[in-house]
C-alpha cells in the first residue's frame, strides 16, 4: 500500500468537529489561507488546538468512504505571521495586553516585516525601538513564549527521534507544556518520572542533543537500568554488588567517572536497594516486602469455620450431583481449604485439580451463600478455562486490578480494594512477584485465598520464583495431587508429562496419543508442514493445532516455521489484503498472537486470534492503516504504532503457550536449541497438548534436556522474608498472650 506524496497546506482552524482528549485524535474544519479560501476537513493527532489560528499542515489527501475528501496530517507547525498587516494584527491581539496598533507599527518600522522571528530569536532587539517601555518589552517577550506552549514543538521533536504518539501522550500527561523543556534539560529523567520510557529511548534523545557519554545523569540512569535488565535476563530478584559493578565497568570502559558516587546516588534516591552484598531494583525489593508482610498478617478478616458435619453433608451431595467419588487425597485438599486462610494446590495434568477446584467453589457457595468469589488467572485463555470449570466468571489479574497501560498503575488497590471473600488464582506458576504484590495490596477484604499451579512448569517470565518460594517456605498448607485420573484421549500425554517430571520416560509405553519422529533438522520444516496438513485433512481447525518451538532463530525456530506455515495455511490471494511489517507479512485470515497486555481492549499477552480485516488509511475510521484481529469475539484494531504488539501464531514459543491448551501440539526438539532445553521447558510444552502430541527431531537432545534442571536456579529472598515475618508474628502472639 503506497502512501501519497507529502503535501503542505496552510489554513486557519475555525471549528472542531471531533476530539479525543486521551489520544489527541481530532477532526477539524479548516479554511485554507490562499486565493480559494476553501473549507477543508483536516484529521490527525493534535496535542492542542486553537480556533482562529493559522497552521502549516503536512500530510496527504485521503478519500473517506463516508465523509469524503479529507487531509490527513503527519505533523504540523504554527508559523508566526511575516507580512505587515498580519504582524500588526498579531501584536495588537489580546495575548499582548497594552500593545496597540500604534506600538505594533512602531516595532515594524524598526525591525521590519520579520519582526516576530527576530524577537523570538533575540528579544534584546526590542530595545532598539524608541519609546518602548520595559513593561511592554516583557509583555511581548512573554506573549511570544506563551504562544509556543511546547506541545507542537514536542510533536516535531519526537517525530525526528522516531518516538510514537503514545509516548507523546505520556509525556504530556506527566509534564504538560513543560515536556520539551524538561526533555532537553535531562532526557534521562523520563525513565523515572514517565512510564513507558526505557534507557535506550532516553539515551537516543540525549545523544542527539549532544550529551556526553560520561555525563553523570546518563551513567546514573544506566546503572539503574542495568540492574533491572540483569535481573530480568536471569530471573533473579537481585544482583550481587560485584557483578553489577563488573558489568557496568565493562560497558562503560574508556569513560571517566566515579562509580562510588553514581552508585551512592542510586541508593540515596531509592532506585536501588542494597542488603548485604545483594542489590535489588526497587520494584523487586518492594514486591518481596509487601508479599511477605501481607501473608504474615493474612487474613485481616476471619471467615467462620463450618462444622465437619455440615461440610461432609454438602460434600456428599456434590459427589452425587456431579457423579464423582473423591479419593482420600482430594477430600484432604477440600477439607484443608476450609481449615486455613490460604492453601496451595499443585499437580500435573490429569491429577484432578479441576475436579477439586470445582468442588471448592460449589461448597463455598453452599456454605456461605451471602459471600462472593473472584477467580483470576494470568492470561485470558487461562481465565476462560477457569471460568468454564468453576461455573464462576473469571478474569485476568490485570483486568481485575484495572491496570492502566499508560501509567502502569492499578485502579484497584489498597484504597479501592477487591470486594470479595474468596480469591482463586489459577496457573500460578506464571505469576510474578510484582503482579502478585499488587493483587495482595488490593485484597485486605479477602478472607480466603486458593492458589492453583503446577510446580513443574516454567516460572514467570519476570523475575522471581513465586510458587517455588511459597511452597519451600512450608508456611502454607500444600496439597500435591499426583494420582493420574484421566484414562481417555490424551492420557498418553499426561503419562509422558509425569514421566518427564520423574525422569522415567520410555516411548515404547505411549501407544496412542504421543509420537516421536527422529529426523534431521534439515527436514523439520517439511515434516511440520506435512503433519499440519494431515491434521487439517482429518477435520481439525487451524486453531486446534499449535506448533511450539523453544527459540526464534534457526531451521526449527519460530520465525522460519511461522513463515512456512503461513504460506501453506494462508497463502497469497488476490482476495486477501496484506501488509508488510519488518520481516512479517500480515494477511487477512492469519492466526495472530498478542505479545503485550492491552487492558483497554481486553486482550493480553499470549492471547491468540484471527486477522479478519486490513483497512487502508483512506477507508479506515481513524485514517490510518489498520489491522483488525478477532480474539474470541473481541475485535481489536492495530495501527502501525501498535503492529509490534502482534505476531504470527502458527508457531509460538513455549513460554507464550503457558496458560493455553490445544488438541494437537507439535514440538520440534533439536540440538541447536540445546541452550534452552531443560526439564521445565519441555514439560511445559508437552502439557499444552490436550489430545495428541507430536515430537520431532533428536531423541538424544530430548533425553538430555529432561535430565537438566533449570539452567539457572533463580535467586530470591522472598522465602527468607516470609519465614522471618511469620516467626515474628508467632512470637508476638505468644508474648501478648
């Protein structure tokens, strides 16, 4: 889709047809300043708008199917008048109090028709105008400065640096008219003060503004960023002091600086926290502190305990109604749930977690009919599954907490808490410390928490190992469900998963649902395509088949397999629109993966949908090239600024597949992925299959991978904090008793 040649028009805004104050998108009526004086509709992003003001607009004409010819802007500027009559009218306007036509004419006689530009560049030139008082000089100077409110200039500045409008909105929300001035004074301040800016973006701006590489403000910002980056990379909640210094000095080799001074400044500003030799990003430190403090005090409101007779009566009734017979372990899980304020239930696939949780919810409803339940999960897919199995509405954690993407804050918090009595959290292995701390912060009215997770799955993408820490603290009742109940389609997958967890894999024992094809990596792509084609011929839908891969690169990587599968499953067609974005081609009909949380659209990282329509700028309601994706009935638009939030989903990473289940999973295992192959990753990939699993590649790489524990056992101090605070709580109770 080609974009028309960029044009310039000059016009005066005389009416605002539409304006969105959150996004700055506006539809304006403009009278052209030329011999035609025609009226024209101008559309685009305007941080501010002033009526009866002349603008230079840069962009191109578009034909809207409903509203006709419009001018869509890319950017704009506010030109100062440079003709005699225009300057006189301007200077004698309301913004220059006390300056009339006579004074304006006097200024023009001395400074000429370009007087305004001269004054703006060098206000001292006004002293050359005889009889002009100091008060009037200050009025003119101040008036010109106020006319430049910063936002228009900020738009140009950000365009030059390739920074999108979303960040402009964030800057405007944080700084208002002073945004550009503050950026120029110290671009690194935005990392701390304005959500959505990282070190790389701030550094890019700073370098273009001529900041030195050894500027202390730069090195201070980099040290904070480096600590967070290292923690994110390896999954630890802290980094050793010596490693942090070593990595900093390695990157900053050749620069002159005082490390101790910079480091002390990060501690003084509380951006980094040091305990002994451990250095924490403040978010990780505060998360551990909040979780441990909250759980040591929980519950804040007790829940009346039901009698054993009442509990057993309802449990017997439920078993009859559901046609189930709970075994001793499951009954223990149900009973201990009502004995303690917080319980952890863990177990692999097919061990009855679903059955137990269903009973817990039903029992709670019958025992406490006036009380409410909230069910949450980290992803939309997991929340949907939880809702189906409990018969209670479920949502993502981000949605429950009303997460604001722009400010990275939560509308549901300590001041505006969750109004419920029971909180059930599923797929807990995916939950990180930071998110859990915010969930707990809003949970003071909650009386009981049930955590459900599979401890053999991969930990959260973000730092920490939350489920492990809670289990290893041994402070909370834990029920491990180990007996395999499912003896139907998909049972071989379940058996393989348990065998992986216990390192007792024997492929001769899997007769129906699991197959391993040993093939060379050079044939992986064609084999995957063949398996997918075969499944579709048997009546499976594209969305029922999921190819997974541990890595993006390589012959068996996500990128190559996505491209190959797109060519086969959704080939080029004259009936389908497509758009190129980087090395991706997005085509109508494609299977699409959401890469980031978009709470306003109710779609979240890991959700999978279908690309239903591509609309070019001329026909799009927002006058931008737009991709529309259907996520189970939720239609989400993406413009070029948010194309990076999606990817093809024919093949996705094992990490992105967490929280989902698919009838058929195809998982290549090759030596080239050896760095990623370890037990939790393979186990997580295998357990995504609900009915059938196809493994292909190297059996040696597979067996070697399941022998490996985590490549790096994550370092945290949450367990130690929990133990300290719980011991303190117990000792205080004994003392006061």
